């Protein structure tokens, strides 16, 4: 038996990222066989165009979760930044570029508020961001009295959400830049690598001389800033700025991160894993919409795509989480029966 | 480590029942020149749109067209756009849409038009340049006339009546009230509008306001509600005041919400368009636009089983609203 070869193969297969890559491959294979024009260029563009905002949130959610925290406020932050962007352009008559930077600034300030409450006042992240989740959305609704929306933006701005640049949707290039930035930060800087150390053991990290407060703060500020960026892209895609932008996106982002193998308790996880988790969900959401030649319970699968992708994403996530404890139980039972 | 293998087999196990339950649909993979029509509701779970879809399906079957149906299942404002963009890249022939976010969805519908897809809207319009026709379920005058004509018939063309509205600034409701006032001045000189009360779209508030109205105007003959929660609210107040039958209740609302009161005889009738016909007409109009038999500027449209309908500007009119009464309300489930 070629022991060394099998173990190395096993070691590769055991990596969470490889498993996710297989899941994506199976999805692509399945949808390109069963679906209509799934691999069509315009559809592949759609997959990413429609999910880039969630992808951005997932990227910045990764450092937050690595430190053992959580940020439930990013979706609401998108709503607030979208509304502010609309006000800057439509009421203050600023150029979309300036308004975009200001919106990212507002996101940064909002993230700073989270950071202050969590890192400085040592309040629990779940409770703090649950508070700002309501606060940011509430502000967005108050600024627009619940129903006002801003539209009729210049075409040059809408191109950010709707045009192709060098074969990819314009906003995907922004996403790739942010992804590269977060990857380098988390995996190739001393500063970023400490995210995991903090998540693994905050006290230990402090004794080891890491500036825990500064690190944790940066994770939340970054999340806020990128939520602002996601809001601008979202407005460019829809051509409308309204208080309900990004509703529920925080949970979709967390799903991608956890599916990507990051422990919800912090301490372990990778940016590549998050990216793969995000792609797996995005492909699933889009692919099901393409399966119109097959029926389930007398309806076209494409007619129930959103419902089914909810079910399947849920199953995938639960499966990914349940594997480790289930294997442990199986292993202990086996060893007991052998004794 | 067996973790990976386990995860893989788990994924396969999940997929097996899913695939097993699937069956190839009869329609085939778009072979030939079959028309593909996509039908977008404001939201998917809403009984109103489920009923619309039933009519849409009937029309698609009649036309031998393939119908795609998808809509938002949550409140994410981007969902309608994503569905439309998905249909664009799929290359459908016609899109019939009810817009939740008028401005936002117009962006996607314009893209669809640019890609050569025919676009009609129904129930809730987009911006005019984002579609060719709007299938209009009822004009302001149509609703106002239907409400007052029916109320007048019930009270013998004379006596005091009051209106329950959503709130005093609601544009739709105010337009309908203006239509009612105009109709009254023109056709029913012996009827008198004594009061207009807002109910904030709440049944409880409507009930309370109606109770006050009944006290303040002992000669009141009829209550007309121009918002749907106001109809059952007014009915409950009339019933509790023991004035069932003496004070007539009519209004704009869903038959299902009013069934109990209509059958008891508290509410005499509710007015609404036939929702199923709205879906049917949207598909018919979309298909006619695609085959060239309906063109911008047309003044009428032959809509199959609905007969010939009027076209005003770029609005195709579904016609006069339908009155749901004790006799027919059981036939409707929306």
C-alpha cells in the first residue's frame, strides 16, 4: 500500500476549502446540465453582479468573526449609507464620486461606534451590533420618512452597477481588489494574523503583547467602511437609494463566512474559505433559477428557486457544521465497541 | 480524516431525493418557436398575486406559451431586479411585471427593453419609458363611480353617507374620493356626503371612527370605505350598534376579508377588479405585443375571453370593477 501517497491525498481532501471547491464543481456541473444557458456569459456575470454586496460584507465579516465577534449591523449600515448617498447627490447636489466617498466615511463612523462599544467598553458584540442593527436602519427610515427614495442618478454612476469592464461586471473588479486587500491583511501581515490569536484566546493575546483593543476596533471599522462601499454599489445597480437597501444581508454574509469554515467562536478560518463559501451560495441561488425544464411538486424548479435555495443553503450549512461533532460521536462509539 | 468524504456523501445524499423527485417537464427545452413569457409579482406568497398567477397561467395555456413565474420571497428590494436580469440573460420574449419599487425596477426593465424583450406592467406601474403598456386594473373614476353607484342603489339615491379613508394625505384614496364627489354632484343630488374620516389603514380605528359617525349622524344611510381595512372595521361598528341593514356598508376590499360580514348582511358589497383577469390580461397583452398584433397607439385590444377592452394612451383598461355580493362571494378565494 502506498501509504504516503494516500495520506497526502487524504490531507488535501480533508481541507475544508477543497471540499467547498468540490461542492461548487458539483453545482456547476449540475446546473450546466439541467439548467438553461447557465454558463452563458451574461448569466455568469449575473451570478456575481447580484451577489457582490453580500460578498463584500462576507469578506469584512471574516476578520470580525475571527476575533470571536459578530457584526449584525452591516446590512442596516448599507441602508443608512444608501440613503445618505441619495441625500448627498440629490439634495446636496454633490457628484456621485464625492458622495460615494462620504458614504464610505459614514460607514466608517458607524463601524467606529461599534468598535468603541465593543473594544473599548467591552460590551458583547452580539448585543452591541443588535442595537446598531436597529439604530442604523431606524436612522435610514427616519431620514426618508420611511418611504422617500432617491433615483434618476447619472448614467456614468449607474454604469458602476450595470456595465462590463474587461469582461467582468464593473463592481466585480472592486470586489477583487477588496478581496485581495483582506486576504493580504488577514494572512500576510502580523497585524492581521493576530485576529485569529485574539479569537483563540483574548487574554493570552494580551499577555503576548498584542494590542487587542486596536485589532478588534479595526475589524469593526473595516466592516462599517466596506458596508458603505457595498451600499454605493447597490444603489448603482438598482438606480434607487432607499432605506430598505441591504435588508437581511448580514445573515447572508455570516452564512458565507461560516460555510467557508470559519469558526463562529473565532480563532480559526481563512479568507479563501469565505470566498468559496460565498461563491457556493451565489451559484446555488442563481443556478436554481435556470432549471426550468424540470419539475418538483408540479412546479418548475425555477419557479421556486428562492425557496429551494433557502432550503439547500440551510442544509449545506448544517451539514458543514454537523460533520465534526457527528464524526466524534461515531469515532467514540466505534472505539467503545472495539473495547 | 474522513470529514471531507463524509461531507461529500452527505451532499450527495441530500441531492438524491431532490433529483429523484424531479421530473422533466412536458414543455421541453424551448425547442421550436414557443413564446416564453415571464410573470413577475410584487411578492410571491401574497394571495392576491397567487390569484393573478392563476389567470396568467390560463392565458399562457391558451396561447401555447411557456410561463415563467418568480418573485421576491422576502423584503430585499434588489430581488425583483435580479429576477428580471436573470430573465434577460435567459432570453425570454415577454416580461409582465408588477413593480414593488417603481424607480428601481425601471432600471432593470429598461435593460430588458434594450435587449429586445417586450415589457408590460400590471397592478403597479413602472416609469413610462420602462414599458410599452400598463395593464390598469381600474381607473380612479372607475373605482369612484362603482362605489357610489352601488351605494346609491342600496339607499334609493337619497340620504346621508360618510367615507372612511386610509389617511387624509393618501394620494390614491384622495383621487377616489374626488371621483365619488364628482359623481355625486353629477348624478345623485339628493345624496349628501357628511363626513370623511381617516382610519390609518387599521381595522380597529375604522371601527371606532364609524361608531363615532353613527352617533354624530343619526340619519346616516351608508358608509363607504375607500381603504380595505376600513370595510370590515365599519361593518363591525354597524353590527355592534345594532344597525345591520339600516346603515349600508360598501367598500373597496378583498372578498376573503369581508366574506363573514357580507354573508351576515352587514356589508352589502365589496368592490374590486377580478384579480384573476388582471393576470390573464397582462399575459394576453404581452403576447400580443410580441407578435405585433398590439402596437403603441392602439385604442382597443381584443383580450380573448375578456372581450374587446379600451386602451387609453398607454394604459390597457381591465374595465369596470366587479361587485362581490352575498350571492357570488363564495366563488372567490382571494
